[in-house]
C-alpha cells in the first residue's frame, strides 16, 4: 500500500496525540495529589497545568489527524492512550490494576475499537440548510432532550449524593456531554463556511448558528473539564480513563449517527459487530467495577486492622 492510499501522516499524528491524551489524566491526578499534600489548590500546581496543556495539545492533534486521515483509521488509535495512561499511572501514581482490572481495561479498549470499526460512516452534509434540517429532526430533538434530562438528574441529584462513591456518575456526565461537543465541532465547520463567506446571502442566520454552536461547545467543554477533575479527585486515573473512553466513544457514535443520519447505511455485519463490541465493553466495565470494589474493600479492611 503506497503513501497516497495510506494516510501515514494522519496515523502518526493520531498515535502521538493518543500518547499525549493518555498522559493528561495521570498528570492532572498527580497535580491534585501534590496540592492535597501541600494543602493548596491544584489550580496552582504546575504538574496539573502540564496535564491540562497536554489535553489541549492532544485535542489539537486529534483535530489535525481527522483532517488528514479517515475517522475509521484515527479513532481506534485512541485506545493506545488508555493503555499508555495505565502504564504511566502505575509509574507516577503507583496505581496498579489487579488482574481483573487489567483484563477489564483490555476488553474496554478492544470492544471500543470494534464499535468504532463497525460504527456507521458519515453521510456528507454540505450546506447550512441541510445542517439546520438535521438539527430540527424530531428523532435528534428527542435524543437531545433525553440527554439534557439525564444530565440534569446526574448533575443536580446523583452527583452531590453519589458522585464520590460511584465512578459511573462522573463518567456518565462527561460522556453524555460528548453528545454536544463532537457533533458541535463537526457542525461548526459547515456553519463557518457560510457565516464568514463574502458571497453568502444568509450571513446573518449562518453567523447566529455558528455562535450558537460555539457557545454550546464551550459550555459543554467547561462542564466536562470540571467533572473530569472531580472524578480524578476521588478515583484512580487509569480506571476513570478506561471507562470514560468507552462511554464517551459510545455517546459520540450514537449522537453523530442520529444527527447525520449515519444509521441508514448500517449493514447486518455492522449491526452484529456493534453488538459484539457493546457486549465486550460492558464486560470490561463490569470487571473494572469489580476491581474497584475489591480494592476499596481491601483498603477498608487494612484501615480497620491498623
């Protein structure tokens, strides 16, 4: 396969970005622990800011990779970041997964790759008018309403009561926000083409759409960022990263499939692949939960003995 048919540059960028993204949660967790030990705030810790900077650089890398290589090639490489994060966490944070946790992490990565490979591929949306039509589709509106309702319940009720004891609360919040961030990022490009085009006759409407999408994207990212750090304050970085990668990827695939009507191109093989991938990641998440509970039980037993 020659370089023209295989996107070498995109793959290289995606691999480097995956490793950078894999370090973000570990560095932020390290900064939180350092701040907790010194009695200060992690916002003043340089290691935490290194993790935050790595997150920004990694996302820029992902954006570049998606523009020079197909998503079906780039997205599965994100699993490398989960594995790298687990290795880095064991070195910097001494967060060692037991055998069940390691198996769960591997299943999460493998299942996510299967989900991505068999996920529906984007149909081309080439105009603002078509984008607005998709945004007003009843199926998409019902889906977004359910996502907003779920976020209200998670943030307003479950997070204060169970967030620090159940990792899936924070994982759910951060992942559901992916239903806004990634589709908004995709749609921004279309809206920008007409919003800032000198020849367009609908600049005003396109500009309003662009600003609306940009506002949704910024708010979603800020809320996501807040709850990622809340999760890192209470749970191990490698466990959170594995669960977050799985659920975030699933939410993004579902939201994009509904908004861009990608589900219409699904074949029987793809449906079976998605089902197998979903079962695999479900087992992986369950094993990670069992590993977390076993570790918590061991810590409590040891504390009582001391």
